[in-house]
């Protein structure tokens, strides 16, 4: 078996470390790891490195670099936390109706099917763009009363599909067989704009809502929060590892839950 490309987390760690080293060098700090990966240097880098970095990006870089810093000395206190980036807003009912209308009005059978799959996989199963691209017809199965999507990739899981999207997704899966459900036969499936390029061409009227897998996933998550799905089930379905991350989505709902209240709710659900 040949080795594939390094995972994105590894590439990010290398790129971030290289950026820190350049930052330190420009400030006359000797390029010895124990000096470069000093927490004061890291704090200066994540706060001054680039004005274009979002707070969430700065926080990600800090976490990545602090892991390396732990190799060169005892763990010290962290700087003040950066604000997390807000989750995209879920679609309204009217916007979803507009997306369905665009899907039905697509100019070919494969476009109509791919648009419908994008809607169902996003708002009905909470998939991310790469997970949508990897989705095959054989990944959609019926188990008892539920339709299940088997998600592959870095966070494999089995997701019960929201009922209103299940029949359409099953129909598309039956037509696709083991092949891809989204944009079958297309080349360059690893292109980072593979989903966005398709979605952009569906929109023909300036008043039409924009297509976004992020907003479709947010629609799925917020829908489950509205009906009080147990947090452990929601985390398993979405691949979310830390319950605090759900707070990004809960902000879009009335009576938004804080990180502390979400932690408390999860403990109560788990009987602790």
C-alpha cells in the first residue's frame, strides 16, 4: 500500500510551526526550538502574526503551537481565550423552499438529483462538504424504521436521516447504486471547490438564497436542538467531539444555551 498525503492536521501543524519560526527569526530570536516555542513568543505570534486572521484561527494556531511547546518545558498558563467563530445561520422555511425550487428547476437529471442530495445530506443528515462528496448510494440504508447514512472520512459515524428527507435520499441512492450520489462521473472530486462550484451554478435569480453546506448543516443541528435531541446523540450524529462546540449553533435559537449549561445538560443526560 502506498502512503497517501499527510492529514490536514499534520500539514497545518507544520505550516503553523514554520510561520512561528519566521516570526521569531524576524525579531532576532535564535532559532532553537526551546526559544521559538516559548509561550510568550507564541502569544505574540498569534496576536500579531496577521491582521486577517479571525479569532477562531488565532485560537487554532495557539492550540497547535502549545502542543509543541509542551515538548520543551512544563505547561504554563494560557493566554486569554479567543472568541470562537459563529456558526452559519440555519435556513428559514422560506429559504429551504427556495432551495427545493432551484433543485427541481435544474437543467438536467443529474443536476436535479445532485441538488436534492445536497439538500438532503446537509439539512437531513448534517454532512460536511467532503462527506457529501464521498457519499455513495450504498452508504444510505434502511435500519428498522429509520434511514441511515454511513459517513466515512475522518469522523466516521452513522446518522439517522430527518424523516422529511429520507425518501428522496433513498430514491437517489437506489438510482446511484454503489456510485457517488453527488455529481456522479465528475472529475477532480478532491477539488476544494467541488461543491461550491456546483452550488453557484444552480442560482439564477438574485433573490434566490445562496447554497451553503455550512448553513444546511446548521439547519440540521438547530433542528435537533429545537426538539431537544439528547446532546450525546446529536454529537454522535454530527461528529462533534466537544459539547461546547454546540454553543456556536445554539446562539441562533431563542434562549441560547451557554457552554456551561450545555456541559451541565450533558452530565445530567449521562447520569453524572
